[in-house]
C-alpha cells in the first residue's frame, strides 16, 4: 500500500495529477497521452473493454508503474486494491487490520505520550499535545478499529483476528483487504473491480462507503450499478476518433449520453469521408475512361483536334488523381454496434414449459414456469440456489431428477451459458461456420434464416480470424453470444449475459431484450440489469436454497 506525504493538512491539498502519460508494452501502446486530476472529493470510474489499460492506469496513479512518458504528481496517502491477491500471505487477519490502521493507532499512541508529558509538566508538552490531537482528529483515529470491524461484518469477511490469510478462500481474503481499506483513512482509494466476491448486502455497503468517505476514489469496474450510484466522472479508455482517452462529467448517466452522442458524430464523420472518397474514385475512373475512348472525335476531324482534346483529358485525369491523393482518410472505423437479428415466434402457443423441476443437491423443486411469444422472466436467488441448474435443465443440457421440460414442435432454444466451452485451438470464424453448418444439416435452420458472423456486429474480421485461445475473455463472450443468436432462437435462456461485456454492448443487448419477439429468460446478479428489467416477472429461487440447506442439515 504505497503512501506519500502524510500530515494533517494533506487531506485538504491531496491530489493525484497525471499529465500526458503513455505506457507501452512491447509494440502495443496501452495508454496514450492520458491527462487526469484526482482530488480528495473525486469519484472517478475508469471504464473500457478488457485489455484497454484500465488496471495499468490505476497502477500509474498508485506509483506502482512508471509511465514511459509523461509525469505523475502525488500528494497524500493511497490505498490500493488490485484484482489479484497473493495466496502465500502468511499474516493473520489481526495483523492485516493493525497494519491498515497503523497511522491512526500511531496517532493515538503519540497523543497518549503527549498527554503524559503534559501531566508531567514538560515545557513543550502543550505544543506536542496540540499537534498530536490535531493529527488524531484529522485521521478520526479513535474510530479506526470500529470502522474496520464494521466493514468486516458488512462485507461478510472473517473477523477472527487469529485466522491466517492462507486458511481463507480467495473471496474471504479479498473481503478482508477491502474492509481494511474502507476502514482506513487514506486520502485516496484506488480499487480494481472491487465488487468481485461481494454479495448484495456487501455491494450496497461498498457503494455507501465510497459515496460518503472523506477522500478521493478511483474505481475500475464493469458494475454499472456501482458506477451509477457512486461516480461523478468517467474516464473512458475505449477507442475514440482521435485515439485519445475521454473524460466525461455529470456522472455515469452523463457519460452514457455523451458517449452515445460522440459515437454518432464519429459515424457521421466516417461516412462523410467514405462518401467523398467514393465520389473521387468514381470521378477518376470516369476521367480515365474518357481518356481511353471518350475523347475520340467522329470521322472527318483532323489529327490536331484529336491531340488538343486528348491533352485536356490527360490534365483532367491528373487533376482528379491529385484530388484523390489529397483526400486524407483521417477518421478510423467507428466502434461496432450490435445488430440483434429479428427473432420471431408463433403467437398463442406455449414455446417452453418446465413442470415441477428438481435436481438433487442443486435445485430443490418443485420449480415451474411457462413461456410463450414475447414472455419475459428473471431468475434470481443467491449463489447455490440453482439458477444455472434450472436454465441448463430448461435448455435440455441437463436431465432433472424430478419434473419435466417440454417445448412445442419446431421451437428453437438459444442457451448462453455462464462459462464458455469454446475450442481454444480453432479459429473463431471456423467455430461459427461449423455451428451454422450443423444447424443447416439438422434442418434446424433454413438457408433463409442464416445470419453471418459479420452481420451481428460482435467481432471484427481480424478478431474472427484469430484462434479462440488468442481472443480476450470479452471477445470469447461475444463469440458465445454470436453462436446463440445464429440459432435464431424463439426462446433465449441467458445465464449472467453481461459477464465480460463492455458497457456499450450491455446497453445494446438490454435494449434488444426489451424489443425482441422471442421469449427471454435472464439469470443475473448484475444489479443494473436487474434495475433495467424490474418490470419483468421474477422467479426467486431463494426458497429452494433454503430447502437444500435444510435437507443437508437433516
């Protein structure tokens, strides 16, 4: 946990300033000329696709990584929570807590010593006592231990001081560290995906503490609900028209509006340049055609007339070629946009019905539902309640121990699993083509129903040509989604569909969920998605988990 200038006035003048910072990894420019100022009142989110340099920027801010160019100035103390934690940390929970609040504890010790000196009649004790009291008050030192203990309990973390970190799960270790950071009094908190390993109560506690804390916050997160509830500024590292990162104000909602407007402007500029390029190319081709044949006069004209006309046509060709060469195409291709295919289903019939389902040890039944055209359903419940099990059974991927699943004749199901099972050695385009060919061979699809990978706007050609193992996690998730949509399903069964996807794509996908004619079932912990589909019917599996626990106890 790096720390810098630490005194009682640091909070008022605490500041992190990144100026024109760039970072390269090999031949890849990870960060390009970033400018960012973080004050003690800042609530900043860093967003972008996987691999865009979010964690790198956080490390630059923290002083854990020096930029290849540019400068970083830091005034104040910094608490950092990276995504990964060492599994070899042999400290106890108590030692971690004490180290996290070492400064408040030291301030209390100094205050006690100064008070003792004051009682003993030390001539300079009054000044020492006043300084120590000021420092303790600035750190709210008396409340430090209570703050950490409260955070440990709220995050459902280990509170036994004697427990070794090596005895805890990854999630428990992470929650202990996060609680210590929330309870400490650093001027800045830099958090990389802090919502990992937290339940709903923990997420709500985290959002409240980040909103209310006295000090700056910079958070890297895909959790749109956290960003919506906490941040006032968004740093977007996704591609832009000029290649530079963007900083948006007015909170997360302001970022989404401004980003959408900028993308639209980018598309229009790109289309204008491409239209002008096409016009100039056509003009050059026409001039070249006239030079080849169009200038020849009819019989009876003299050679001098033909030569004079040819010279003018040659000049026309040269002029148009120069115009074409001078037309610089400066606007890069804008970001892809999801093109959700039209999904239809017959009206008036039950497409999919689950009747009194149960799976031993995984889904305590009975669980039932029916889906027809344009029906919507949200499946909720804590981890272990059986949400993924229910969707797997409904999709025909798992045979239930109890109950039945039936679908009407010709109903196509699209099942997006929570985890990918793509063949890492195959090219993405080949995986997609083999999937569509199998659907055609089995007569699940007709040729007229086919949709190409490029038509969906999920992977660019250069990404589609890569092997699956070379794709990022987010790109693999996009391929999984493409395979589901290629089925042209009448029923969509989606298990944590927003995992690893960009904010822009999640917004596009959510809009498609609302408008498609297909029936849609969503299982998710994504709080913003749950807010976005709050009007949908809900199937809560909380009670099924309780029954599983009761059966295990018996």
